[in-house]
């Protein structure tokens, strides 16, 4: 029997998003400390509070489920169902008052993302996706744009610092090839892709918590998402993601990163 994820979990997703959004708004554009983690990435009290509150909320509702969070790590990650949380995706945006941050909530079943949500409390936007089935923006069904050639595509990607290694020159070539390129959209860019306002997103240096809740939104809206080698998103995610309106466009966008033939 196939589980109806939307029927089973959508109310809980909405309640968790309400909880996260209320905490984010309590801190956003307030003068709060920003600390550096061991990897030099920033973290705020909003990140910590959201993750702790959602973790407790999940543990109370689903005590047998696992949990993976950006700030406080893993609990029972081999469970049949595992929740993956990025409490504030885009902490730099959050800490500088830019409303492109969001809370990402993902649900894995058997190690694969099956349902996900992006909550942007300040702009009052919420995206919900069910893998290969449906996607919604504030409750309204959404769909990716009709496929375009990459030279005509609207690209979202990370900042230059995301590609400050051997891929830098490849990244510059990619950005110059797309028709329009926008930078550092955090999770918001994936929401725009699912709505048809963007065509492709290319990023690297990600954690599972950055992408597990995004993947079902993209596929639910009729799009494609994988790592750069074409492997679907799962617990073994390698940190490099491409999402697009279709598979062909996804890999056309990565041509700059391919070895010369």
C-alpha cells in the first residue's frame, strides 16, 4: 500500500512552519549577536531556537522518527522516517536584514526525500512539495516553467565564495552563458524555480539539510533535481546540487564544469 504523504503529514508540516516562522520574525531585523561556528559559517539564536523547538515538536508527535538538523546534529538517522531541518537557510541574509532566508523542513522515507517545505515568514510565503506529485505556494498549485535552452535560461546560483576553488573559472563561464544570472538566493531561489520564475539553480558546498526539503518541491512542481553526477538526492548527498525545469536543462547548465571532450 502506497502511503499518502500529503494526507498523512501536511497538517504537521504547516504547524511546524508556523512555529518556525513565529520564532524567525521575533529575531529578524533585530540587533542580535551572530556567532561563528567551527567552519566559520554564521549562526544566530534564531537558528538554535527554531531547530530545538521543531525537534521537540517532532519528537512529541513522532517519537520513532529520526532527525537531522544543521545546528544540533543527528538523532536516530537510520529510522524509516527522518526529518531534516535547516532552521535558517541563509543566515547571512537573515543577519543582514535581507528577506531571502527561510526555514527548510524535509521528510525522508527510506532515505529518500518525499515531502518538503520552505517557510519565508517575513514575506508571508510558504512552499510545500510532495515528491513527483504536487507543489504549492501559499496553498495554490504551482509548476515549473516550460523548458528553455540554457542560453535563454534564468539562473540562480550561490555567491562567488561558494565556488572559490578549482571550479571558479567554470562557474564564471556558466554565469556568463545563462541569459540572466542572479546570486545568493538561498532557498528562495528554489521556490521561484518551482513557480516558474527561474529555470535552473546550481550550487555546491551544501549539506543534506539545505536540499532534503527542497527536492520534493522541485519534483512536485514537475522539475528535476540531482547532484552534479545525476544521482538523486538521498542520505549520501555529496553537496553539489542542480535543479531545473527539466533534466536536459540541468545538465546543459553544468557543461562548463565538464572535462574537455
